[in-house]
C-alpha cells in the first residue's frame, strides 16, 4: 500500500478491527455484484469507496427515467446507457484506483459459474427468484459466500449464505425452489426509495466484514425491515439437511 492509499483509506486503517492488514485484504479482493439497480447502486458505491480492488458489475439493462428515483449510481444524463457502463463512470469518479469490470449480460450456466468461482464474495442485488436461485446454486458449487438483499414496497430483507461454514444454510434452504414464491416487480408494486439504500449499504457492510474477517456475519440469520414502522426483525435460519442445492455439501 502506497502513501496515497494509506491516506485515502486512513479512516478504515484507524479501526483496530481493520488496520492495514484488513484494508489490504479489501484491495486484494474481487467482488461480483449482480444487478446495478436499486440495491447494486449503494452497494457498489460503498465497495468502491472502501477500496475493494476489483468490482465485477453484471446487468443487462439500460438506464431508464423510472430508475432514477432510487438507483443512485445513475444520472439523468446517462439515460439510455447500459447500467454497467453508467455505474462504472460513477464508481471510477469516486475511486479511480480500483478495477471495474462491466459485464452487460444476463448470466446463466457456465458463464455464471465462471464469474462466481473467480470472486471472493458475491452480492445478489437482482430482483427475481430465478436469478437468486441460479446465483445461490453457483455460490454453493464454488464455495463462495453470498450476500443477498431484497426490497419491495416498504419491506426489505438481508442475509448471508456462506458455504464455507458447514452450519450455514443456503438461499434455497430459506426459499426452496418450486415452493411457489412469486416475484413482485417494482414496476407494478412500487418501492420506497430510501429502503434500497439501507439494504444495499448493509449488503456492502456484510461483504466488507467477510473480506476483512471482521465480527460475525449474518449467516444463519435473516434480517427483515418494516420501513413504515422502521422496525427490524431477526430470525434464525437453519440449514435444511434435505435441501436440493446444498445437502450434498456435507
């Protein structure tokens, strides 16, 4: 770490739990962020500012006027641009010293497995169950921790699924495939803008904790936020020994 980096990240380095060693772990990390929308915007902004060495941003969509109410990494002037390109511009303005890889794709199959296996931590900032299950499956197979968030209307949720921990459930333990959960789209249900900021920032916090080996992660717990009452609920989530995704993990 050079003198400029020591100054840039000094407020992290002052924390005993982080220090130079922890900050170096962030600089050496590669984080995969799937979704550059409401959750991906604050998550990526904080990861970039914190000095994660490489951010891989994945999204196949373009910036739309309706996104700007909550997707704070984008601007009016970048309407019509691919979201990953728009986000890359914003992140490099905050921290030009990190590597941003923009992937304009809808990931699946071998390509998803390739990017997940190359990541230190994965953030699922997507908005549908099919993608969440595919990402979870890839993370379990690769043994890569997953930080998952979701927001709709005035409700948010957040958890960590860490296949490196034998006791940790996976996303499918909590939301079994084929259980009949229905996607709720922002375009039809609406979403309270600040809540994606809250949950997305917390996804970044959980990812940074994992990368720097700080504290206790949310593995085995689901946090739920009632934005109207501003009340948090934490519930324990046990690993399902019959889970079709992670049962064979041992």
